[in-house]
C-alpha cells in the first residue's frame, strides 16, 4: 500500500504530481473508491457534506473531482453486513481509495471492524489518499486535541499504526483557533512518538516506509 496523507486533498500542483507518481498512470485510467465513513463520527459533519465529498463538490478539498475513470462508494459500516467475500474484490479492483475527513478514531475503529485494516497490507499497489482524519487514522495515535469519539472496544487513543508518526492537519487554517503552531507543539508533546504538523498545502507521501513531505506551504516535524 502506498500512502498520500493530506490535510485538505489535492490542493496544489506538487501534491498532484505526488499522486501521479504513486498511481504510476493517468488519473483518467484509474478506478477510485470513496470512503466517507469518518464523517459520521464528527459532530460538525452532516449528510450533505458526505454527499459533497462523494459527488466531487468540495473544491477546497479536491479528491473525487479529479477525473477518475470510475468512482464508487465504500461505506465501511456496511461491510460487516455483506461479508468479506463480496466486498474484498471491490477493493482489490480499485487503484485508489479516497478517504474523507471527520473523526480519525471512528474511522480506525470501522476499518478494524470491517476487515479493511487487515486487508490493506496485502495490497502493495493500491494508493490510499487521506484527507485530514483520513490521514490521521494511519498513525499510532491522533492526540487528545482531535478525539471526538473514542472507539467502543478499546476506549483509548489507538489508531491503526500503519505509519510511525502522527499528523496535526490544517495548521494555521483561518478561523481554526486551536490549529496554531503553538497548539501543534502542545499536541506533539503529549504523544508517545514523532509527529508532523501540516497545513492545507502540504501532504506526506509514504512508500515502503520511506517518508517524503510534499509542500507548497508550511509544516514542522516534531521528533521524540
């Protein structure tokens, strides 16, 4: 699995080039699946926002509107009711998973419950494109500042751990008073491992454990 972990989607030419490098073919030749699940766990998300994401009507966070050959919806909360034998081929046939924002721990919970978390390591060529919480869920933990709904099973800040760093998105976003660099430093100090604070013009590309920051904006690495 190859990762493009963004704060706000494919916002600039540098992040777009990084996506093309991961896909290794034109977007117009790629089959995409949208995963809107994280939105249901966040109090600010509403049904219309989920629809806008899927329909490619979110120009500030472009994902679905990039010109994919096909575009489907993979709702993780539905997968346990249909069985893995039915939905696993859908995922294996996809080139890219477009994962919406919302609540990262809620997303991580349903990735485990659905079985998608177990499947992903066996898919070396699929590209995971995360938007905000869709990126944060890949981390070992998300940090207290971003917890809206703790998983019902663990009740703890335990995300998927598919990368070894955490992500603070939307750095210095206008109107987000809790997303300043000072807030990011406080957040990072409460984590057990390293982390990145990234703004909406920044993404983190991960291939075979190699990490590359792709940015036309601001970002900061916090080591441990």
